[in-house]
C-alpha cells in the first residue's frame, strides 16, 4: 500500500515538473519572438520635394519580423499628396518676409522694440473668432 502511495506521489510530482517545464519553454519562446520582433529597424517616413506637377511623394517604411522567412521584411507604403500653396519651386522668385516691430508689454522692465519675422509668428485660426 505504501508502494502504491509513493508511486502516485512520484507520478504527481513528475506531472507537475513536466507542466512547469512546458511553461518555462513557452515563456522562453515568447521572449525569443519578442526579441526578434524588436530586432527590426524602427519605422520611418520619407517626404520628397514637390514635383513640377504640384504633387509630392511620401513613403512610409515599416519593418516587421516574418517568422516564416526568419528575417525582418521591409514594407513600403507610398502616398502622393498635393503640395501646399505655401511651398514654392526652387526656380520661383522668393520674396523675403517683412519684419514687424512688436512692443513688449508695459509690465516688462525694458521698453525696447523687437524685430520678429512673419514666419516666427503663430498662425491664428479665424474660424474660432468670438468663441471662448
């Protein structure tokens, strides 16, 4: 009777050990897969200059690990967008922005004027006029 009890205890311990071993292997495989996924280059975006047709190309590069091929694969998504009307071609005549003179508030210690270029001034959304 003691022998049967010992054998059942041994079988229970062996089953528990096997379960722990499977769990450890699973965790090890998950970690390996995670490390492989993170071994790829980071994603990036490339924006190209406006063409004569008024459009520019934007390429999105995404790198994902393919476990079937056992390597990082590059996926490129290409978009063509219309250029902004603020952008000019290189051959276009560039007009220098006018400089504005701004006075500091009366609370400031020094009361001198500062020069700020138009490009540095923040743009105001006029559609929000009168809203709080």
